[in-house]
C-alpha cells in the first residue's frame, strides 16, 4: 500500500462497488416501478394528492414533522404496528408502491409521536373519524383534545381575526379559558388548512396485489403450522 | 505562563520529531488555515450546543419555545444536527486531516489563499443552510436538510479546501504511505461522491419512491463511516504510536481492516431499512454486510487496545491520549451496536426509538469529536508555537465531555430500549410510552448542558491561546522594527 495510484484505484473501486450495487441496481430495477391500474375502478393507484394536500405536504416538510413522526407501517410480527394485538396503525404493511407518486419520501426515523402513514383511516381516541375540526383544535393546542399529548402547539398556523358578518365555518370552538375576546375568532391560516388537508389525505387503504397473500408469522413461537394468511382487502 | 511546568508534554510546542526543523516549517505553513478552520469549527460547536440544549429540552417540555415557527422542535433539531455535522464536524475534520497529511507526507502548504477562500465559502454555505432550515426551507431529509441554494456552494468550498490535503500529499518528501494517510486520502475522495449523488438523487432530481430511502441510507451511514470515522481513525493511527513511542501492535492487519471497513461498511448502512418498504434483498444484504463489521471491530481492537495495553499509565500524562482512549471505547460500542441492530429481533425493538439517537451521538460525539478534541490539543500549540493558555480548562473540557457523552448516550440508549419494548407491547398506551421516556430525556438535556460547559472551556482556551500568540507576534514585530531595523529588510 505504498503506491498512491493503486491506493486511489482501490478507494475508487470500493465505493463504486457499493454505489453500483446499492444505488444504481435499485434505481434500475425498481426505480421504474409503475402505478397499479385497477380496471374495476378505472383508476391508477397510488393516486395523486389533491392540490391543497400537496401544498400541505410542503408545510409538513418545512416544519420538520418528520423529526418525530415516521410514515411507514411495518409488517405484522415486526414491532406492533398492525395485526390482531397491535396499535392498529394501518390496515396493511407499507409497500414500495405506496410511495411512487411522492417527490419526497418521508419515511422518518423516530417515533417520538405515532406513525402517520395511515393516519386519516384511523380513529380519534374517542373512536370517531378524524375531521378537519378535530385536527385544527389539536394543532392549535394538543391538550384541548388529547389531555396527555406531548406534541408542541402549532398555534402559529392560526390567526385571530375580527368576525365580519357570519363567523367563519372553520373557526375554532374554544372553551372560555381559550376563547378570543368577543367579536373575534381564531381561524387556521392557509398553511394550517393545507397541512390539515395533507394529514387527512394520509390513507393507505388500497390493497395492491403484492399486499395480499403476504407471509404472516405464526401466532405462537411453538406453533408448528405455518400458514399463509389472506391480507386485508 | 508559557513555561508552566504542570503542562503535559503535548500541550506545549516542544516536540521530539525526527525532523524538528522541517516539522516546524510545516506547522508554520499551516498556521493561518488551521486557526481559521478550527476557530470556525468551535463557533459552530457552540451554536450546535445551544441548539441541542433547546431541542433536547423541548422533548420533555413540549411547550418550550413552541409559540414561534422558527423555534419549533421540527426545525431546531435538524438545525442542530446540520450545524454540528457540517459546521463543527467538517471544519474540524478539514483542520485535523490537513495537518495529519502535511506532517505524514512531509509537505508544507504552498499558500493558504485558496484554502481560506474555501473556508469562507464553506462557512457561508453552512450559515445559509442552517439559516434556511430555521426559516422553513428544509428539505426534511435527515442530515441533508440544508436547502438546495446552500449545498452547491458547499461542494465548491469542499473542493477548494480538500484539494490541499492532496497537494501536500503529492508534494511531500515522504515515500512511505502510512495507515493514517490511507484513511484521509480515501475520505477526501469518498465524501464528494456521496454528497453529490445524494444531492442529485434526493434533492435536485429526486428518484422514484423508496429508491430515495435506499440512497439516503447509503449516504448517511457512509457519511459517518467513510468520512467522519475515516478521519478519526487516521488521527488515532497517528497519535497512538506517536505519544506512546511504540509501533501500533499488529500493524500488518491495519490494511485489511481499512479495505474491509470500506467494502462492507459501505454496504452496511442499509440495514437501517430492515422492515421498511424496500426490496427484501436490500434489507438482507444490509444485515449481512453489517455482520461483516465484526472483522474490523476485531482488528481495530487488536491495533488500538493492543498498543495501549500495558501502557495505560500513559493516559495520566497525556490529554490527547485520554480523549483518544475514550473515543476507542466509543468506537467499539458503535460497531457492536451496529452489528446488534442488524438482527431482526433487535431491530424490531430499537428501530425508531431514542436508541438510534444514542448510536448517532456515540458515533459523532463520543467517537469522532473526542478524537478531534484530543488531536487539537496536540496540534494547536505546535501550529501556534505557543502553549495552551490554561491547563485547568483542559481538564474541565475532558471531564465534561466524557461524563456528558456517557450520560447522554446512556440515557438515550436505556430510555430507547425501554421505549422500544413498550412500543412493541400494544397494551401500553402510546401516551404512557412517551411519559415513561421523560426522565431519560431530562437526563439527556442535563447531559447536553454538561457537554456545552466543556465546549465553552475548550473555546475559551482556544481563543485565549490565539490572543496570546498574536500578542507575542505583535511584540516581536515591534522589537524587530525598533531594535534591528536592518534585519527587517
């Protein structure tokens, strides 16, 4: 190892090996992966985000939500994301095709907060569907709707404005301690509305061919029968 | 004060080099560049330290500074990691690698103008990047959050700075290529490749779907292993034998571990995608490559612990060695945790928890930064040709860093494992999982405060030493001009 050109060649080849093996191979094999056209529904899945939700994703990115929230549901038996006894974070595991239309894939690496991949298909702690109103209150001050939440407030996504004519339908309904002075209301800003639209678009409920017939580990470690279980439809 | 007898030998410029005059000339040629690089590294270290305290505090007190979008946790945390990595880490790595390369290749720096221009560009780029994150231009890609308007500048600046390590390497008089030089030489080629590919494939022209996740895992673990760890290993291979005045034990294995680490390490990063929405073979290859890291772990252990064995008493006399000894322990733990996390059963628990944050801090602070601290304690007095201004501050820095890292990593690791076990048990409500991590997160915040105390001691000592060195310069210049006017011609 006393010859600089040989050292250089080795150093070059080593990284070239992993670059070709990992980056290029993946790009060439499944980098051209296509959407799944469902002829019964006449649509291609995954579907494009509606415009306002796409704007909301930019808000999600600029506020760094990915710092604390992952967006990937792991398979049954790996952690407790889905399955019978689980946190019920999704109806099925996330697959590569789910992310096809995303210009920026935000898998995330920390679950300081819950996973959000299938957020809009889940239920509130009270058991109802998530609504824009619920999310507005939650973002304004999480403790308003979830007493033991440890998420910071995003009150800067809201503004206090004077009520002109009819009150805005998006205005927050707040208890007296939080309510603005009479004649004023608190409404989400455009960014707040976009973020909520994005959060409500987070739904991976469509079953692709590859999400059916996935291997599910046996319920008991001693179980002798390994069976293939039908995935959720 | 310059002749303080309590100072340990490496804190003063007098060295026992085999070519004392040449070494002094090399150090003198590097003076301005290293002062600028180290000075800016320290400023970024303090900025990152303050950001770390605030963002760590927000984890257990969510209402802290959440009224304004510029200080929301989701922006401060990436601002912290980018200031730490690109501000502190890179400036410091530039300084240490340039000095190592110049000394080992026995080549002086021909001129510092271009390098200084590069340093200015680099710091402007990092300022734009970190400022951009806080103002809301983040890309939300971990360790690449800096917006696209800052990053091309960083690559240009990198070329202007790193090229000089190659210049002194090629122009130097030494015909031997020592282990430290392999690592620095390789790291200098690897980083621009990793960074430009990541920028193009993730930010400027994003690839489809989760190929992005593969590229990202490839980039971020290689940034640690092929850049930060390479530079730190270069410094360890240099200082261990030098300060212990004995050869590295089992040195013949060093080249094997270099190539092994490069070949398998550069594949090992994707093991973080285990269980993720990427092809199964990618996860399997990542796990297999991670297991291969057992070999360099073993060889580096033989090299480093073997060299240190029987000479532990030398740690008492040398600050540099003490920092490096802590770093060697941290490196062993980083590699062990890496191998362990590639096991499916372990990954299912530790993935997405504070345990991974502990691994990152152990690698970047406990290993890389500790090596750099130790190296700078040796390099700075030689380059400035003056002793460190204060010995007590050195002690404060060492103990604050060691205790701080131990507390930070310990709290995050134990808290993370507990968090992982509870997350895996659906009968524990999510809010209770969060609540149970609070004491550990509080301990992590305290650890950051301790770490910043150490950083302040280091920065104070550094700028004090510079002040004294420049005062000496001014004095000698005055003497030169008044007493011996003919000598000034």
